[in-house]
């Protein structure tokens, strides 16, 4: 039978041998230089870790296992998870086997719901999701097998078990949190005949007569699945996991990073700005009105959310995918119409201003408007949706790192006093 476990067992030995050969024969080759600005600037651009699941190139955007994300928009999230782990898209048999595993593992322990029900009624949805993941740590197969004693070469196997269990349950938990936190009624059970993304859409309970809501959720989960290893959520998860903390501890750490305003809240901030414009002009403004409002925003010292990216120097292909979805399914929606108009106007304004390296939209510029159209209007929940998707990337990286025997993360820190000593003295006048 074609299973993910079997395929990984086949390919991992060759990958380990390749890495062993690279480090043995070429380990002293320098791949990065670090300047003082980078040391103080969050290590931006410093090449100091390995991530084989995906890369982000300035001129192409997200590439998952050598396949540009623009070529994966029709794939199911489960196919992306298989691709992240193996470097291959699953055939029909492997996909069916993975989907069955996720359904079979989707039962959430009763104690999780009791813990969530005991939390304050106004708890943030991300706090509730993080709590649910962490409280499930007692289910960790990795911890059980590590405590019992196992070979290092086998670390990836229980890590994969934890990954599959967590991935199966996280949409069930996330949907239950949505219905509980926002008083939507009883939890909705998953259906055995639905794929992972469609089941999440179903369990949220949002009406979907056309099936387009499920298509949007599938697309969202695919597009946000991974973004190389240095973003806050992935790096936090990697660092905690590198200490051999089990995946529940590690993913919890990643979720804590994702909850930060500078990481996971961007799509709701973008949508908030769009709604502000609609309110100000009592509808979609003219091109000139929008152009002037953009300038007013910039001149007041604020930024236009959703535009610019730390790495990209093109329109984020994930934004292109959301824009194409909107044009196909909701072209008459005024919120989406304004998103499309902003895309036509704002990059020109930013280019004219000349202060940003990348005037083009990132993924967050458009996703919120689509969620809003289909009735997911509770802004605090948007990061939870992001978290369900990003769990695929964090978990796949954990499995690969355990399989490769990746070392504990321990970069060397220096003091400001040490930095001062590296600065050449100013020549005497």
C-alpha cells in the first residue's frame, strides 16, 4: 500500500547520506557574511540555517520543493503536505491513503474540549488554539518512545506520528473554537467523504451553497502552508524542536510567534484599511480619490498594509492566486473590487514616493476580503486559519529535521561592547 510512512522510509537514508557527504567534504565553505546592521536587524538576510521544504526567491516568490506556488494552486492541502515531506506529489493511491489517515486520526480527546470550555469566554481564539495544542502534549508518541528509549535514526518515525495526529485534529479544534468563541452553536463533526480542507470549511458551519467557500479554504490552506525556515513561526518551532522537544511543544511555540502583530495579523490589518476606505467614500472610490487617500495615508506617517515584502521584489504569486479567485467567483463584491483597484493604484503611488524597495502586494493584501465575503467576519479568528495552514510547514520541517539529525540551534551572541571594538577608529583630522 502506498503510504507516506513507507515513502519516507525509502528516501530518508539517501538524504542523510547526501548531507553527511556535503558536510564532510565541503563543510568549510563560507555561505554568508554578517554585518552589524544585520546583527541588530533581526539577522535579516543572514544565511545560517537549512530548510529543504521551501524557499522564497525575490523574483519568483514561494517555491515548494522546486515547484513555484503558482503551479500548485489547484492542489489539495494534503497533496502539499506530502510534497513538503517527500519532494514529490502523491499519486492517487498515496493521496487516498493520507486522506484516510487524517480522517481516522481526527478524534479530539474529550479533555481538550473541557479545557477550552473552562477558559474565559473572551479568550483570544489563538490563545485557545495554542492551549488546545499544548494540552494534547500527553498524546505525544515521540515523548513516549523517547522515554522508553529508541535509536536516533528512528526519531523521525514518532515525530511523523505526532505530525499526522496533530494535522488531523487541528482543523477540528480550530473549527470548534470558532463556533464556541463566537457563539455559532454546537460543534460540527467532520465528514469521512470530505478532504482535509473541505472538512475544515464544513466544520466552521459557514453556508456554502455553491461549494466556493470550500474551494477558498482549500486555496488558503495551500498558499499559507510554508514559507521557508526563517519566518518567526517556523524558526520558533524549529528552535524548540531542535532541543528534541516533542512536536506539541514545538508547534505551540510556532503558534505563539504567529500570533504576533508583525507576523500573523497582517491580513486583518489589510482588510481593516480596505473597509476604512469604503466607509470614508461610502463605497468604492474613484481612481483619483483612492490615489489621494493613499498619499494622505503615507504623508501621515502610516503605511499601506499589504504592500511591500521583506524578500520579494515582485507581486506575491499568492496574492495573484487570491486575486484570480476573486475575479472568478466574486467579481461584484465591493470589498474585493476595492482590493483589485488598490492593486492598480497603490504600487504606482509607492513607486512615486520612492521609499520602499518592493511596492507590490503580498499575500495578505487580498485574502481577508475573500474570507469577509463568505461570512468569516470575525477578525481575531483570521490568524487561526493561518495557523491551521502553517501547521503543515512547521510539522513537515520537524519531521525532516529529526530524520536528518539536525543539531540543536545555538547561534553565538555578542555584546554591543564587542561590536564597538570591531568598528575601525575614526582617523584623526
